[in-house]
C-alpha cells in the first residue's frame, strides 16, 4: 500500500476534515468539508450534492468551475437519488488537456447519499496517497451528514411541538375565545416569519366568508370585508377541505384579487388551512407573505395542525382536559428525545469518531518511525470505521424503528433481535409464540421501549451470555417477558438507593407501563438472574377506534 505524507499545513487541514463533531447543521458541515477538501487535495474548485433521508437535495459550490466541468457535473447529477449500492469507487474523468474531474460518492454504509466533484490538474488526480483515504473521508462525511439531518429534523419537530404545546397551554387557561384565537393566528404568523394572518369563518346563510380575526397592517379594512364562499384560494380550501400552499400568488389564477385591490395590499405568498369541526369546515386560517424565502411543507403541516386546534377551541367544550394531556405528553417526549439523542451520540458515534482521529494521528507517527506497520494500522482503522457505521445504523433503528408503525410489534422485535450485536458475544433470543395481533401504536411503542431498556440493563449488569424475550397472550392480556440467568441484584436495595444514585430506570419502566394501562413487574435476587414482565390489556387499534 502506498504511504501518505503530509506537511504540517496539510495535516492540519486533514485533521479538520475528519473532525466532524463541531458542526451543528448539515449546511455548515458540507460547506466546511468542501472548502477544506479543495485545499487538501488541492483542487481548483468543487461541487457537492447531498440528499437527506427525507429526499431534500442540498448543494454546495466553491472555487473555480470551468464551463466544461460544470456540464459534466450537471450530467452526473441529473436524476440522482439516494440508493443502495455496495460498490465503493472513485471516478476520474478527463475534462481537457489540463483538467480532470474527480467524482466521489458520499456514502452512509451501503447507501449512496450524494456526489462530490473536484476539478484538479491532470497531475493531481489523487492527493499524494491512496484512493482509499479519500473514500474514507467522504464516507465519514456521508455518515455525519445523515446523522446531523436526523438531529436537525428532531430539533425542528421539537420546535414545532413546543409551539403547539404553548398554544395548547393557552387554550387551557384562556377563557376568552376571541382573544385565544387572535393569539393563535398571531403566534403562527410570528413562528412562520409572515407579515400577518387571518381567520375567516363561514357564513352559510349568506354563502360568504368573513374575516373574523385579521392581523397585520390591514386588519381594520379586512375586519368588515366579505367574499364569496366559492371563490379564491380560501373558497377552494372550504370546498376541498384540504390545505393549500401558494408561493407565487400574483401569478396564480385561483387568487381572489378583489381583496388586494380593495384594501391596497399585495399578496405574494400564502398558506391556507381548513378549520374543521366534526368533518365540517367552519372556517379557514390564512398566513400571508413569508419574509424569509418561501413557505414550505413543514410550514403547511404546522398550520394545518394549529387550524385543527382552533376548530376544537371553537366547537368542543371538552377541549381543555384533552389538550392538557397532549401538552404533557409532548413536553415529556421532547425531554426524552433530547436526552436519548445526546446520550446515544455521546456514547457511540462521537467516541468512535474521536478514536478514528487518534488512530490517524498514530498512523502519521508510524509513517516516520515504523512505515512497515502502517498497513496493519490502516486495517485496524478500517475495522473501526465499519463498527462506527454499524453503530450509527443501529442508532437510527433504535431512535425510530419505522417497522413499529408499518409492521407492528412482533416484526420489529424480530428485527431488533436479528440486528443485536455485542462485542462480548452476548446473544439475544426472541420468541413471539402464536401472538400476532396489532395494538394501538402508543402501546406498541411503549412496550418496545421497555423491552429495549430491560435488554440494555441486562447487557450492562447481568454478566450473562443469553437474554430472552417472549410474548404470549393470557386472557386478553399481552405478557412481554425479558429475562436472563445472570448475577441478578438486590431489587430492594437498588430502589432504596434511587435518591443517591440519581437513576430511575426501573421506576421509568413501571411508569411507562402504567401510562398505557398496564403494569411492569421486576424480579431479581443476587445469583438468581433477573426477570422483567410487562402486562398490557390487549386492545387492538380497531377496538380503540370503535370506543372513540
């Protein structure tokens, strides 16, 4: 294997390339990575394409890109999408007599998640070393970009949940309905960085829409304004019952232009969502003129959610208790997600990436002292990168096992057992017996989390080679049991020491089971293993819907 020699400047740039723990956003990561890779190679310029797990395309460009090089890059990008491709390759293409185009796929495991293109002189098609080193750096960035995308999505969801929670809290404490609705429209406008918004209500007798709660500069003129119920974008939302997003209102034939003309206003963009009560549209919430860019699908989803809450506030006298329960759940879930992501990232990928950085520094020293050992250490480094890849994929599965919603508890636990890996050879066994029913999603999610917690506890403390998970049905009750034959522990002593230890794992499992109408029983004794049993009444999703 060819050795890689760096001067101090290139070594600093290389260390910056592999140190991905300092970035907070995907944009920041990709821009910095592209700039530093151009410097490290060196290259005259580069372009980068990354596709998030949600399918959002993110691009970056730095340096000088020739016209021919740009054409070749655009052709390579055309129709690109995330895909599974186990091959790892580096493409080198001739642009002209002086330049070559380097193409590197951004990867997360076997998934190709983006493309990196560099324009270099024909003499510098590789950065003084092996292609494997370049591919390793790009693979690390693919992993980290996907991880940051997940975190950003979680942060955005938490921000939306926080806003919904704030409005829910206002609904439980504000008895003035008009003040409450005005607060909702105002808060949504502010959250979406819009110039204003309105709540239009349906006058079925006159077949008109009227502005009940306008906000913004023209609210006085709008307060007395009425418009036909079957015209304009608001009329479309009333008739279809579906939300609408418009980012070029002046060129949209559906816009009811008389409103703008009569009050001397220009609607550039808008969101419109129906306010429904018992499957009947009673009004429309509209948010107009976003100041920063265009309205997004996320904005529309948030508005639709808050429009539904406004409908309940108008029509449902029993709103307050239900929203308080939802608010508490959102706050609890927000805190839980924050702690779990922080813990899992700190204990797993963050430490692995730090170890990779240390190994590379060690390899640098070997280059001068014992060059014959470099290949062996690179093999060790490759093994560590592979482990980090597995840890990240496992983290993504455990953060949100998508099969839990689509397939149910039994297939998800089967996947969990199959994916389970332990460096000490610990084995996980799963037996569902004849149980194959679907429970409400909340119940299945809680049961899965309790099982995860019990397995993790056994993995850390039991000193055993086997952990068993079983499901069975007993008199309309699901019994999930997790047990091992390890060293066990003094259950009473552990529970009595909660205040000193600051850990409430066993208590949390019991509380989670209680929240879904079940119970969690823990049995253990020193030298006699541990058993965790969760009993939950079987109420299928169909039964729950029938009761509601």
